[in-house]
């Protein structure tokens, strides 16, 4: 089954974690074992370019992510907006390098998306991975007008916040609303046709974005609070807002968003891919029975490995197990296709510029 994944931190894995994504998943695991790397997520990676091809991944949203941090006692994050800006450009440079060598293809317009998907369907072994450029957390935006520069470079989706607070507002594990600079940034995105990713917004900031942005919205990797009850997930009212705005929510494979009480670095995954299907069914129920508003946004290798994925997901290709699970649970073939790629293909086929 072809796949459209709405959230992959490919450049972060290649640059920040210094992984050669041209190699096999097992090769990276062996390398990180040999080098005795002990950070969470090491030796348990799930994806590389060969693995993505085996999984029939046709298109993804590929991130630039550089989170500003006040503390410097950990390996993730940067202490100044200027460093965040520079790291975002490093991620962009990585994607350009992968384009040069035929591994990836940036998608900027409706016609490019349509052409690429047709090419991949006809020749999946020789077509590069298509990607739409997104930014997770607006920390690299030095000012609200910096978005024009990134748009020129290919940016087509933007999430304002990540964990905690930044210069544009409150994110996961905060109850802070939007900062004053978020409003002109949202207006610039509206003008440019950039879709806003509502993932990682605090509850307060979520509703303020909804009030101050009239463009297209989506949630790239976002599960339901009704299934896993903590603030990272959306309430049913938040899910309904995405549905009402004709957006799509991507089910995430981060088990911390599927298993109640999971503690990073301490808990063992017990939930399986069945729980991800529960998420799909929940969004469908809130949509009045239609499957139109739910897709896949795995967030795999998003700073963790298979120590923090469903128990039956060892590597990226295990996503294809979801097809059989969905068939057994009564989903039609067309509904499975819509979840795997059709809904995101339609959404960005509408949201991207001509």
C-alpha cells in the first residue's frame, strides 16, 4: 500500500544525530552499538531511505526543527534564535544534497505533487521520495517576515511551537497563549498560502490560532486525548475544529501518545498498532462516520526509536501491518487507501499553490 506520511524528522536524524540514511536500518543500529551510544533512541532507529522505499513511502512532510532552549545541559536545542535559524538552513541544505543525489524531490505546487505521485505509482523503485517542506516550531523565524525567505526556499507548512514556550507562544506542556509576534507571522502565512500545523500548540494557543488564522490548518502528528489522556493530545473539541476546517489529522506512532501512563526511558510499550487504529476510528466517529479527516503522521525516529513505538513496530516497514488490521476491523479498501495516502494527497492537492 502506498503511503503519505505527514511528519518525518529526516534532516534531524541525518544532521543532529549524524546518521547516514542511505544505509540500512540494521547498519545504523550496529554502528551505534559499536560506538556505545547510550542516549534514548540510539540503536533502535526505525527508518532510512532504503527502509522508506521498501515501505512504499511516496510522499512525506519533512521537517526543519531547531528548538531554542534556555539550558545547555542536554544535546537537543540551541540557545539563540540565530543558531536556530542557522540549523534550519543546515536541514534545508541536507534536503538539497539529497535532491542532488536522487534520494529526494521537493514538492512546492499542486502540479508537482500530482506529477510526483503519478511517477511514484508507475515506477516506485526509481522515483525519489517526494517531500513537502515543513517547520516544526517557529524558533528559526528571526522575525515574522523571515517566513518569506523560507517560503522562497520551499516552506509550505509551519507549526508555531514545540515543547514548552518559544517567542511565538505556548506549546506542549504549557498553558501559555500566543505571543504578540505570532499574529503577524500567521498573517504572513495566510498571504503566502502556508498551511498551519496545529500540532504541539498549548490548549490556549490552539484556540487563538483558530481565531486569528483563516487559511488551511492540519495536525501532522496528533492523537486523541480520549485515547491517551494527557495534554499532548487533542481534546474532542479540538479534533472537531480541524474537521470543521476541512483539515486532516495524522495518527502518530509515538507510544507516549497511545499508551496511558507511558514514561519515556522507563516504561515498556505494551500497546500495539491496534491502538493506532483506535485513533483512526475515533476521528472517524467525530467526523460523522466519514474517513476524510484522518491520515498517518508517524513522527518515527522523532528523537526516539522502537523503544517508544507500538510493541509490534520494530522498523518503519511494520506500518504495512495496519492494512491487515484495518481489513479485519471492517475498513473498506477505499477507506484504507484514504488513510494511507488519499486524504493527505487531497488536502495538499488543495492547499499547495498552483
